[in-house]
C-alpha cells in the first residue's frame, strides 16, 4: 500500500490540497486501491512559530513516502528564498527529483488568451531540468552593502545531470509519438518516419559554457532516437513561438531557470495558473517524487476559498501515473475534462463565481 | 555635424538598414539637419572570408562616431556566439552601453496576438541592463567532453552597474509620467500623488545573491523618486502578467538575461519582431550608443526582400532622439503610425504581401 506524504504548506496550498485529496479518495474507492496519507506541517506558519524550516528528521520521514503531494510554499511574512530554498528546492535536490514535468495542454471549454489557438494547437510538455543551473545556490558577495559591491550567482551544469534529463525528454517524445504522433512536424518530416520532436531551449550564443555542454549532450543523446526530430530554439525566440505558433512544439527540454520562465508562459496558454499541474520526478525512484500545482501560495486570495483546485487535482493525476495507476489518473483527467467542457462551475480566475469546494465537488460528480 | 556609423551586418540586416537610411535622408532634408554616414563591413561574410570578427582598429573607428546604426549579426555558417559575442556584445560592453532600451508599444492598426488588448493596454518600456549578468562571458569547463564534465556560467552584478541602470529607469518613469501619467496605477495610488511606476523583474527567491543586490539597489534608488511607485515581479510571474494584464506595466527594469527574454515576449505583444526597435545606450555619452531592430538576421527570409523595415526605421527614430533631434524622431514615428494605421502596405510577417522597399517607401510618403 503506497504512502503519500502531504504538505499543504502556505496560502492557498491547504485549500487546494483538500480538494485534491477528496478526489484521490473517491477515485481510490472506485478503482479499488488503498493508500496511506501522512500529513506534514511545513511552511511559513511553522517557521514563524518555531524558526524551523525543514528539520532533517522530517526529511527522513518524507523520504520513506512513496510520493509527495505539495500545495505551495511562500509566505508574505517570510523573507524571499527562505521557504522556497529551504523546503521546495531542498526536497527537489535531496530527493534527486531531476525532472520537473510540466504539461501545457489546453482543455476544451477553457479559454486561452491567445487569438486563434485551441486545444489542437496547445498540447506540449516541458521537461525542465530540476537539480542544477542557477538553482544550485552557488554565489556570493564582496564588499556587500557598499558602492563597490559585487554579487555573483553561478549556474552549474553537469554532463550526467543534463543527459539524464534529456533522455527523459526523448523517451517522453517517443511515448507521446505513440499516442499523438507528428506534433510539430512537417509533412516531409512525417514522410521521413519521424514521429515526435524534442526542442532544446537554451541560449547557446551567449551562455557559451553552460549551453555548449547542453548542446553537445543534446546532439549526442538525439542519436539514440532516430525517429524523434531534435530542434533548437533560443529561449527568447521560444517565448515568441509559444505565443505565435504553440502547435510547433511537442516536448521541450530546458534548463531549470528557463524552464521556470517558459512554464509560467505555458500556464497562461493553457488558461492560467489555476490549471497548471507539475511533477518533480525522480525517475530512478531512489527517493519520492513530488507533485504540486504550479501556482504557488497566492497570498492575495488565500483564505477566501476561491482558489482553483484543478491544478492540484491534475497534480494528483500525475502522482497516480507515477504510482503506476494509469486507469485512476485517466479517470481523474476525464472528470476534469468534463467539468471544464461544461464551462461550470468555474472559480474567479476563469471568470466564474464558484468556490474551491464547488469545483472539487463537480470533479467528483463527473466521475463516470 | 554628427557622424553615424552603419553596420548592415548579416541576413536581413543590410535590407532593413537600407530603408532606415532612406527614411533618415528624407527626414534630414525636411528638418534641415546634416550628418555623415560611415559604413562598416562587419558580420558573418567578413568573418568567413578573412577570419576577422571585429579588429581593434575598427573599434577605434566606431568609437569616433556619434551614434551607430546596426542591422543584425548572426550567420548560419558561423558557430553560435562568435559573431554575437565578438561584435554585438563586445560593442555593448566596450562602449559602456549599459541600458538596452526596448519600448513595447502597440500601434493602432497593428494586431496583437493577445485577446482583448489594444494600444491603450500595450504601452510599456523595458530598461534592460546591458553590461553585466550572465552576459559577461564568465565561466568554464572541467573534464570537458567526458561523462564527468561540469560547465559553469557566472552572472556578475555590480552595485554601480545595477544602480545606474535603475536610475535610468526611474528617470524614464518620471519623464513618462509627464506625458502619459498613471500607467498601471490604481485610483488610490493616483490619489496619493504617484504618476508612474517602475517594476523590477528578477527572481529574488532563487537568485539570492545576484538579485538580493538588485533588490537592495532598487529599494534605495526608489527613495529618490517619491512620485514613482516601485513594484516587484518575479520573472516567471512577469511573463504571465505581460500577456494577461500588460496595462499594469509602465517601466520595467530588469537584468540582461531576463530582459532578453521578456523583450521578445514584448515584441510579440506589439505585433511581432518586425516592429520592435531598441537602443543600446551609453547615457553618459563617453562612447557612441547603438540602435538596432530587435529581430536579428533572420536567415530564413534573408535575401528575399520581404523583411519588415519598420523596426529598423523606428530604431533610427530612437537614434535621432539620442542625437537630440526630437522633432525628426517624432516625425518618423508619426509617419510609421500613419502607415500602420492605414493597414497597408504590410510585409508578410504582418499578413501582407508587400516587400521591404514598399514599406520603406510608404513611410517616406507618409511624412507630412
Ligand atoms: C517558488 C519557486 C522557487 C519555484 C521555482 O522557481 O522553481 C516556482 O516558481 C516554480 O516554478 O515551481
Ligand atoms: C543576438 C543575441 C546575443 C542578443 C542578446 O541576447 O542580447 C539578442 O537576442 C538581443 O536581444 O539583442
């Protein structure tokens, strides 16, 4: 029986996690599987009360879980970085969750802010490297606080770390190629037997050390996937193309920092943060993977009960994929799709007046 | 009489520069000012022929100009980074062009790909720091080419370098506050006497060294501008907001790398790369400033005569602002506005069938 560690966290985190767990309970009953839940009290409130961010003992307990479900961390009363680095990034790194998987998919019934694009055009997945780059926390100051101050911040990239992430991306393109082949490919490319595509997004013309490594790893990894087209876009051009021609993307592989940026843009394309799910994956399963909505703690609406729970519910679906319960995860996705296609109930971020619980309930009612 | 150095450069660069220079000649005649042009042969062709990227002697000649007008550098036959770093970045750095000024303004008659937004909503300016950050070229490899390879790339940020850029942004918000006050401000903020806004875009919660310096410099600089609101957005959230609520921005101040990314997104908002102008400014005037369309060399359409010259023409307007010929620059902007409002002629990037020369001619015909 799998054990799922639950970190409600800050702001709207606990509100959306509640709905995610209710959906999980329902689908488990219908599918006939069981699980244990272990709640963890982490986040800004705990830090402000006790000074503790993430005690080592808690890391040990989290490590014993089979998967983690996280709401959000980030608290207006806590200086930037303390909770994000102390909880979120620490877990991503210590548990070797080296892939941050972020699907960008527009569900029918959801409006995208981009003209002339619909569910056919918006269906890509971002494989964001999740353990390296500027996120390693390397850097420092000299002459801090003076007019001569210098601050440096270093991006560290390893061949092994980059390559495992790229392999994940190519494997994903291969398996997507079975289900929805030819995304972003021209007639001519299809004719040549290509079935899918990985686009590397980097900035090789400026980051001539870090992204030279990425480019070489990409070119060499691609050789093992002759049926997958490998494409390259500079990060700036990628942002343009995501808005103007999202249909040209299938799988995107990118660095931690650029992945952070382009997946927020991806969330916009798919109808907003309220719908964007993610998984921090340890594909080797040497430690638990962690699933979380992309939206964060959203202090401006916290406590009002109006946060959109769909991103959290879709994160539960990703968690069930990871636990190899694909029937259960597909059932959740179909229920979500039905609610979104119906156009109601909707939380305020989607232009409706429903509250978090209404939407969670609607998804549970939509199970077939 | 000012001397303008002209670097046509690669790909579509010379094609759009030609139209920019024709507009310049026309406006000079109408406004009765004179100038000298000095052409410089730099770019991929020269490099491939002679192995020279940018000889020191040429730098000396460029330095003697009052302003530079650049088309684009970047050549499919040259490895990434060589021309970009060797020409573009070298000039930005050596000539202390520490501000990269990129207006994001939707002209009436131009379609933006974002639903429900028009010229009223899309009118911001990005002040991109242009001499530091990941662009300094600091970094290296160890065990290059092996499975144990590590590549690092370092962002260097100085208090003085950041502060001068922030001061430029606040001064700009102040002067914009005179012409188009209250952008992005609430009723309540207007009531409190605020007239403009600077939004710092960074990632303080992850880049806790580099962006801690930025945040402290920002807070301290803001004190000298009591009538300007200072706001902060994480770069990921900024990308969302630029698409969903562009009207909330007035002046954005940001790092070199993030500025590169968000200004391409800004170019999309304003109707595409064919319309995005920029200035690499040395506000202290210790060396020439350089004006260039944002689009780059666009090898896919080079030689076809269909590149949109508007970005280059608007870059000439920025150049004339810098030469303190504001009547001439306004005249160009009004002529461009007239052509865009008329909806024709349009190059293919805007959905038309006109060629580069047609559009350049139309702008010249539109001078009143
Ligand atoms: C909260 C922050 C540290 C985090 C990140 O930058 O990775 C968030 O923006 C995300 O994308 O998950
Ligand atoms: C060509 C490249 C080096 C350049 C940059 O990254 O600054 C370009 O993208 C730009 O924005 O001017």
